[in-house]
C-alpha cells in the first residue's frame, strides 16, 4: 500500500501543475501499487467540485501541527513544494523526524525576475498583504492574516518535534528574508529544503535549486508534465500559408505574479483600445480571445466587447490545446504556461507589453516579438512567421533549457517507483 500525502495550496479540482500531475500519475502508479491519496489544502471548498482521481481532502487549519496530520494519515510518501512555504517546510521537518519519504517538485521556469529594488519590493508586498484571498463558497481572509497563521502552524509543528526556540527563530528569519527576496545565508540553506527525491523540470532548475537549499544528489530531471501534450502536438505542427491569419489572444494572471502596472482599470482600458483597433484590422486577421480560467471575469470581458460591438470571439474554459492548435499566431501580455505551450507547439508569439511587465522571460530571451503598442499589432502579426523562422535555433535551445524534451509523466512515475522500491514499499 502506497499512501501519499500531498501538500498543496488549493484543492485537486483546481487545475494547477500539482493537480494535473496527480490526475495523470495516480492511474499509472495504481497499476503496480494500491494507492491512497490524502490532499492537504488551505481553504475549504464546495463538495460539488469534481475531482478526477480518488483522494481524501484535509484542511491544515483543522490541525494544530504537521505531526497531527501525519498521525491521522500515516503516509509512506509526502509530496510537497520545497522552499519558502512554511506549511511545506513544517511537513518536511516532521517527515524527517519520523523517517517518512519525501518527494519535492522544483519549478524550473522563472516567469518573472524578482523585484530587485528593496523599496519597490516592500511596497509591493505590503500591497499584497492587504488583499483578500478569493475563496469560493467560503469567507475570504487577508493574505497577511493567512501568512501569520501559517507561521504559527510552523512554530507549533516545530515545538512538537522539540526543536529549540533558537532554531525556530532562525528558521523564521530565513523564511522572512526569502519572502522579501533578500539574500539568505547559503551555508545555512545548504540541504535545508532537501527531499529524498527532487523532481526537476529542466537545466535551469538544478542551479536554482542548489542555490536555494537543495542537493544535486536527490535531483532527477523529468521535465514538466503540463507540456507533454504540447511536445506531442509539436511534431505534427507545421505553419500554414494562409491569406488571413487566425490570431489567439491569451490573457495572463498578472495580479499575483509580476511587477507591472496591471490593474483592473488598466486591463479594461486595454480591452477598450484593442476592441476599437481590431474593428479597423479584422479584414487582415481574425482574433479570438482566451481569458484566464480562474482570475478573469467572463461577464466583464463580454460587457466591454459588446459595448464596442466587437467581432472578437471570447473563450474561457475551452481546451487551450485545441485553441492554440487552430491559431496561427499567439498574442499575449507576458510569459505564462499557455504561452509556453504555444511556443513548444511552434506558434509565433507576440508579447503585447501593455502593462510594462518587468523582466519578462520571453522578451528577455528574445523568443517572442515585443509589441509595445496596440497600434503595432498588425505589423507584428505580419512579421510573426518570419520572426520564428529567423530565430528557430534560439527558440529550440530555449525550449530545451526551460521545458525539457517531453514525456515527463512517465519519467516522474519511474522516479517515484524507484524511490519507494528502494525503501521496500509496495
């Protein structure tokens, strides 16, 4: 029996990289082992939500310590995100105490470089701390309150393991520095967040992981399962010569991910301007818009488009792979998972940098066209295929460096099976 405890911020019904991963690996692992999955999250959600694999949902706020959760679930493997999360770190310490296997996921694509200016960084984090978490079917709480609760959970968990107050204070201070993206003591961090198995996305992840308290000996490079299908489709994706290109505009959740001048007002302003501009250009190309499945409000977008009698087609929950496959050019506002999928599928990328995102990865790496004004969209669309052809070699190098070479799911399954087999778990 393989009992897996998953530590994640959100429930398995939310399509993030961890839930997508487990949807795919649980059926494969179940062929050789009987599996039970326990999913520990921050906030309660509606029982009506659909979960695509069997698991028991737990809420860390219902427990005082990580030890209590482990005693309830008796896991043989704990899956977590090693790093600055105090909840994940609480379980990593507790797992080591009870000699329970740990498996960590190390994200490999730095979508945006951290804010370097200390004053800007402080201002940004104060602003974020005053925001409320958006929790469906439950009362929302301020992110700053949630941050305090997580630290209290860590303190209780550490005390339950009889860790000294001195070490707890030292850990909290290091976590605080990490939260504010300040320099931490690399010697003290060495091996601090290490797991028995570290699933590494790409070449960049190795260097990044070592600098942030991980050990290379535990690392297995697997790639990112979010892109497996994109790699498969890229083999059959060839650019077509057509008179009227089909452009897909993919929005990005910038509210919590980047330093930019994004705001709801600026977003609405951009949509107004885009709607007006497209009516002048719709004889040159067709334009569809895929908005973010979680952070964007479909009705608000539709209201603005209808105000302009816009011919832009609006999508939200449709299959992103199918939309990208039908598109000839991708227009987006910043680096994102969807943009990465499009890049792997050989689609030319245009970054409409309307919100002045700092240090965007695609633009810094020169794998996308920089469109700094809505009035230049037509010109950029016309140049898109030629741009991809000229930069084909650099784009391929970029894809290998940040996304690997595909088949990530099978590599992850193999790594987990080898880990549990080495410890005699079946």
